[in-house]
């Protein structure tokens, strides 16, 4: 009887271990949505961790430079990536989550060099800093601006402050957060004020391989559970963000 009971316990433990799995996701420094320096590593990281926990699964989220994150995803080393714009979802042929938040895209400028325009064509020839690998809207990139890639958003803001760019194309909340950590830049740089695009942010998942979990569906179930119990809104409010 004792041996039989022991075998039953071992089988139960084995079944629990098999049913609970870990999903591997990559992300980048994208404050205030994801950052190793933020509580719970940012709003979307916490939301994603809690969503998978609600389905009985754990998630490993690694912070990588953006170009490397995309490269590792293409190699199959990750099950998905956050955070993504629609253009990036299409380019990487990923399965999108529901929109998690919406970001407002526009320009940052030097305070001593105000920029006023009513049409993007008026900025023809202006040197604009963009981040390498980002899926910016094509209508902005093709408007006549001269885009120059930098490693990341903070690097571009520093180049703007040094006069190497005329403008930096960046999300308002991301840029304001980065400037709040850089007093000298915050003194000299500012949000230009015009919103060029309101862009939904997604988690993108690689299509499941035979025998592997459909993590996009699992994530959707977890988000639904967070909506149902009110945790989705509470998480965003805790990070001073609003529900889409």
C-alpha cells in the first residue's frame, strides 16, 4: 500500500511538472513599459508575468539590445518578444496579443531650437535620430526627413543634445521618462508637442511548432483572467498608466 501510494504521488508530481511550462520572451529597455530599473521591471513586464501565472505557467523575460532580441527570436531561441508595434509584428510574421497600451509618437527637440510645422514635408532635409530596428510608420520615414539610426533612444537623445540631430523621433512617455533620469538633457531637450501617430503595443509570439504550446492563446487566456478579476487595471494604475 505504501509503495502504491508513493507511485501515485510521483505520477501526480510528474503530471503537474509536465502541465506547467515556462515561456521565454525577449524585450528591451523600454521605460516606462519595461526596464530592469523599474519596480516589477515595468508595467507590461508585470502584466505579462501575471498573465502567464494566471494560467499556471512561468515566464522568463530577458532584456537584450533590440537588434539582438530580433535576431535571437528569428533563431528560435525565444517564444516571443515584447513590446512591438504593428509594423514589427508584420515584418517578423508573429502572432500578436491584444493591444496592451497605446503610445504617442512624435519629435523631441532642443529647447533653444523650436520646431514648428503643419505638415511633415516642411521638415524635408532635417536630420532625425531613430533607433535601429524599430518599425516606425513608413509615412513618417518617407516624408523627406533624413533618418539616421542610433543604438537606442537614450543614445539618440544625447546626440540631439550635442547638436548631431535636429530632431529625435520617439514616443512621448518613453522620452520623458529617459529625460527624467538625465538632468542635463532634461534641461536642454523637450517634447515638440505634436503627436504624429498613436501606436498600439503588442506582445508578439512565434507560431507554435508541432508539440509545443500555443503561447499566444495561453497569454490571451491569462489576460482575460486579469480583466475578469480587475488585476489588469490595477497593474496599469500602479504604474500610472491607463487601460487601452
